[in-house]
C-alpha cells in the first residue's frame, strides 16, 4: 500500500492540468498535487498513475513520491470556484497525491538537452506502458534540482479500458514520433537490454499491490482486486520482451 495521508487544506488548483489537479496540504504537513477520484477521467487514471509511477521508480526513474489522500467533501464548502467545489464534493474518500516538487520547471526540450541514453530509457518506458501523453507539446516531465522527473502517467495502458481486447491492444506498436525526447536520438536498444529483464512477475506483483483495493473493485469480469492486479501485470511482462522492436521514431516517417 501507499502511505496514507488526510487532506487538511485545499490550497489552489494547478491550472495547467487537464483534469484540474489541486494542490493540498495534508496532516503529515506535506504538500501534494492531488488527482481527484471524482474527476471526469475516472479512477482508472489513478490506477494508471500508481502502476506506472511505481514501476518507473523501481526501474530507476525519478518520480515524485505517491501517497493516497483521504478527502472529506466538507473541504469544498468554502471554495469560491464552482468547478473546484464540485470536484471536492465528488471525491470523498481515497484520492491520489503526488509529492509537490516546489520550484520545479516544466521540461522544455529546446532549453535542456538529454543524452541518447537517458532519452532511450524514457522512450522505452513510455513504449512499455503505451504512454500517449509525453509529446513535445505536453511533455509531462519536470526539471527539479538539475534532473528530469517523470509525472502524469494517467494516459497509459489503454488496454485497461477494454480488458477482453487487452492482449490484441497490448501487442500493437508504440508511436514515438511526437515524443518530447525523440529529437535526442533515443537509444532504446540499450534501454531495453538494461530494463526489460527487470520487469518480472515479482516486480509487478509488488507494484500492483500498491494500488488501493477501492479503485479495483467491481470491474466486470474480475472477481477480486488481486485478479485485476494480475491482469495489469500480464501485458507489461509480455510487452517488455519485444516492444523496443515496435517503436516508431522520426526516422520511420
Ligand atoms: N509533483 C509535482 N510537482 C510540481 N509540479 C507538478 C507536479 N505534478 C504535476 N505538476 C505540474 O502540474 C501540471 C499538471 O499536472 P499533471 O500533468 O499531472 O495533470 P493532468 O491533469 O493529468 O494534466 P494533462 O492531462 O493536462 O497533461 C504538470 O504539467 C506540472 O507542470
Ligand atoms: Mg499533464
């Protein structure tokens, strides 16, 4: 399980985010970027954040620490912004929090170069989880303390929206032509050689165990949250072996 905290104060909306994530203070005195369970994108976005964020961390990427944030809808009562008020009201219970990296800058590929090795690792990881949200328009990468950090893994693993077709969907190639780092000659071959062997059943069991049960209940076709956890693991294990051979890059255009 992830560390559990309780929101004590809503600070402000993070206006850039499509899902209107908010900044909150919690009872451990930490400040978190809150992704609401009641946001339009639904709870699968939060499952994807945990599976991909925790997997990335274990593969050696820098990812802000994830927690679950208990929200009392009463927090919304004093909010002047109607949209924020609605979100808080719809999000009672367990939400996702990401440690706020104070002073982080949005990553700009024109201003900060990364080498082929690091670019390769990130592009390979995004191919593994089928991340469609790391384009040069919206990199979802941050620069903090001189390093590149990965955020926003909500738009990944498209196959979890249609489990009966998951196998076919996960067998498809990954299109990296728009990827924020495709201009840096990503060495995905070396990344695959180093990272794919780490993507094991044991590692994924550890990763998926961190997803709260409440986000895994009542999925059609699955009797228990653990059954669904295994369904999350399978396509990733299969994809890890060969996805580097199926990445479309700028050169293929
Ligand atoms: N942990 C963090 N620390 C500091 N800033 C963050 C953090 N997480 C996100 N941000 C900032 O907030 C923005 C919105 O967050 P995020 O991308 O996760 O939300 P989103 O609603 O899924 O966004 P979108 O769908 O528009 O990409 C990020 O682009 C980034 O600038
Ligand atoms: Mg984003």
